[in-house]
């Protein structure tokens, strides 16, 4: 029985941190977002609450496209990162502490997206392993500091059932660790989490002024 073949077939389970009881959760209050009507967003490199040092910049490569697809102009993330580093802010933690008035004065974005990485990468135990990305984010008006929108999401990649009892589970776990060591699932998981948090009906980010349709989510 080919256990590597089994674990290559995986399912990606995406769920917002809001998902528990989501059906009973009232629609998000979009009054502040509608009043501000931001057209442009600057994404600050994420804060990282994990031990994976590369997580902020891997994540950063996944966020511009879904925001643009929602209809917002997104300042180039690499340009913003370089600009802040050139101005004495070498780490994402320091970048997240820049006063909003300075961001608005020097960059001119209508809104700032702050992201926190809560979980990132492969998680192992004795008989199984899985890859996980969990993020939370908030959109803030760069001019007033008002919270415009916030949300959270997780995405998980787990191997299928290996069969074969305990021995089969152990072999599958070892094989999955080998596969995980040569194939990083986190970029795709980050994209899945982004799609979930931005597009969950009645909880996601409303479409911006450059959205291709008038449909808002």
C-alpha cells in the first residue's frame, strides 16, 4: 500500500475564526466602512506570533490580489516594505507601530490593513501531522483611526485516513513529514484563508469602488 500516494490526496478545510456559530452571528456592521468609502489600502507587513520567521513575507505575497479583486487600489507591498526599512523600521513589529498620521502623510492611503499571523506551518504529533495558517486582520481609516472592518480565518491541510491501524498511522505520519519538508503548503493555505475572511457573506470585506460588479459580499 502506497502511503505517500494516500497523503498527497488532501483536503483544504477553510474556516474563519468567526465560523463557530456563524449561522447565528448577526451581519457585520458596515456603517463605518460605508461612511469612509476607502479607495486605496496600504498593507503593513504582518505581526508574527509564530516561530516561523519567514511567515510575514510569505503571507505578504498572498494578500494584494484578493484585495484588488474586491475593488481596492493596493499599494505595492514590496515598495511599502522597502520604504519603511529605508526610514529606520527594519522589522514588521516596528512598522506596525508607525502612527497613522505619518502613514497618511507619507503614503496617502485611505485605509491601512493590519494583519496578525496566529498560526503558520506544519504541526506534528505522534501519529499525524497537518499544515495550518491562521490570520486575523483589521482595516483602519488612515485619516481618523476608526476601525472600518475586521475578521479572521484559518485554513488547514490534513492527510487522508491512512488505514492499517496504529502502524499505518505512524508510517503515514512519517511520510507526511517527509512530504511536508519538501513542499510548503503555507502560501496556498494563506490564499485560502484570505479568500475566506474577505468573502464570507455578511462578514467579509465589502467590495470597493473598483470592483468589476456592483455585487457586495
